[in-house]
């Protein structure tokens, strides 16, 4: 092996531990990074991997109460049946009004449930003691991207639980389970995929977005796969997958050059045997966790490992996070932080727990990353697509909220004319630290927040700032002085606003 050869023990350093902390977590405090370094690369990687194998540290996902919505849907269904039978025009209008009213109630209840789910996830991100479990969930949520617009909230909650529990299992088994997940079947219209009237949405997206990629299948294969998935539906009351044999097309189908009475499980098995399936997974993992547009030989090497490991995700991720390529100059400090990584990482590193989840919710929405609601079928943007004049302003507004505790106007509700002040005491970051001089303060904050060598003259500018008074003259910094807290806030603001901090 070349790209995936393990990093030599002699090259393991605190810098490499910091890099690992940003890619498998949300950035780590200096003390925890030191513990990672002391464990050695293998021990540090296992520390993170173990986080995704443990039972959930939280209660079940908050998808809201399902029964009230199911009852409303049943009532609406009965009215729709009655509407078709009704002959009296006045009575028909009355029924139509009732149907509209029930639909509005269903929509409002669903919106409330999703709001609760979104805030629930934000709380998890901010409080988790196992960050890799959350990073892995975000990865799978981005790969298997489904939107809340077509999915019942309680089914979406079950879907997130599936992604959480299967995130480090077996790729082949996971793909089959996700394909049977009620939320996925509902999102991609497979509930209407029946014998004689196949719906191709599910079969197409399974190959295009989840397993092979465009160009690795034909339209005929989409059609044949759709026939194989007929009858895959769900029990709405129980919220589980069921196979309706009466709706299944049991005729002979031709897929990837093989003919037979294929069912959905057969199609997934043949997809997994396709050589492009492992290349697809290799690209998605590398693009997300390491760097974009990886070299073709690297993808071939990782693809071969995926095949040899029999799709064991723990073996795959272990190899990636221990590889020389992962720790290379091409990887370190080159990934643009997504909004959720920027927000969660900043709050965790500064130990800023006072910002309500509702404010974080608004921040992420404005930045274009509303969890459980990806903007495209292939997930969220990546890399420098996150950076433009509009999103940079939003990032600066978030930083202003974190440091100075004031919510910008566009982040407030219309009925909230005044910004709520949120306290932040920067001195807490220096508790039990023997730090006093201006250079020590600057270096500690850079170690805490940037965690790698700078690509700019940021350090010099920070030192100049802390040693300059309000009138522009030179001034020595006093850690116990009256203006110390404001100076430190200013330093943190400058660091978080810098190009260096937007990357990890």
C-alpha cells in the first residue's frame, strides 16, 4: 500500500493529534489533545472509534408524538372516502372544508415535531462526550440525504436512530437496512411502487446517490430495479417495513446482465458486487473526512480495502484515520468548516453553553445548514461552496453572538425587537493556567482555537492588538487589569474571524 500505509510512529505529534481532533471530532481542548497524543496514533483513533460503537448516550430521538398525527390522517382518509361517495353539493363543500382543516392541523403538528427534533439534535451536538458518533451521523445524514418535506416526523426520528446505530457496522448490511427504512421508502415514493405501475424514484436514487453514482447503470436497469422493489412498503401504525407480496412483480427481470425473479435484496446484493460500489463509498468517505478530489490511485487502494474487509466500516475508517495520506500536508488545514462544524466546534472549544438552542437553530438555518432538511438530493454543499460574501457575514454575526452575546437583527424573531444579552467570561478559559504575558495569551488562544501552524501573519497582528491601548499607543497587557477581559474577547473575535479559523 502507498496512500493508506500507516503514519510512522515517529511522525505522530501533538499537531497530528490536533488534526485528528478536528476530523473525527469538533476540535478538542489542549488537555484532551494532549491525552490523545499520549495514547499514540492507534490509541487515539480507537478512542474515537469506540464512541460510535457504544449505546446511545441520549434518549430516543424527539420526533414528537406520532399517534395524534396518525389519528388525524385516518380521520382525513375517512372523509376523503366519504367525499367520493357524497352526491349533495353542499355536503361535499362541508367535507372539503373539514379536509382542509385536518390537513392544516397535520402540517402544523409535523412542523412542531420537526422543530423539536432540530433543537434536540443541536443539544446533542453541544453536549456530547462522544463527538465522533455525531460526526459519523452527520456524514451518513449527508450521504443518505432525505428531506423532512415528505416524511412523517416520527419516521424521521427512527431513521436518525438507524443511522446512529449502524454508522460503524457493515456497509452492505447498512445499505439494505437503509433501503428498508420507512422514512426512505416514504421519501422516495416507494409506497406507490406496485406491480403494473412501477415508481422508479427509489431505484434510481438508490443507485445514483447512495451506491454507484451517475453513469454506472442504464435506464433499463432503473426500470428493472423498480420492478424488483415493488411491494416494499410500510406499516404506518407500527412505523416499520413490510413486504406486500400481492403488490410485488414476480416476473423475470434483467439486471447487470443477469436474469431472474429478482427481489429488492437481490438488486442490492448485485449493486454491492459492482466494482463501482466500493469506489463510490471510497470517494464519499475521503471527500468528507480528508480532502476533496482524491487521486484515482488512492481511491483504487481504498476501494480494494473496502472489498477485502467485506464492507466492515470499522476496518475502513481505522485505515483512513491512521493513513499517511490523512496526515499529509494536502489534508491538514485544507478543509472548510461546514456551518455545523464551525458552530459546534466554536461553542465546545470556548465552553460557551449559555446560548439557547433556538439561537443556534437560527444561525445554522441562515448559514444554509438546517439539519433534517438538506437543500439537495445529494446533501449539502462542501468545501469553498460554503464561503461567499453573504455566508462570511453570517459567520461573523455568529462570532459576535458568541463573544459579545448580542444577537444580530436578522437572527431575531420579529416580535423580539431587542437583542438578548448572553454572558461570556473569557477569563474562564485561563483558569488553572499559568499565563500572564501578552505573547502567552495569544499563543494559548491560537493553540486552543486554530491548533496548527498559521498560514498568515495572524499571530503578529494579535500581539500588536493586545499591546495597543484605545488611543493607539503602546500598552503592556495585565491579565488582572480592568480591560483584560475585553482585550481577550477582542483577541478571540479576531481569531474566529480569520481565514485560518475557517479551515481545519
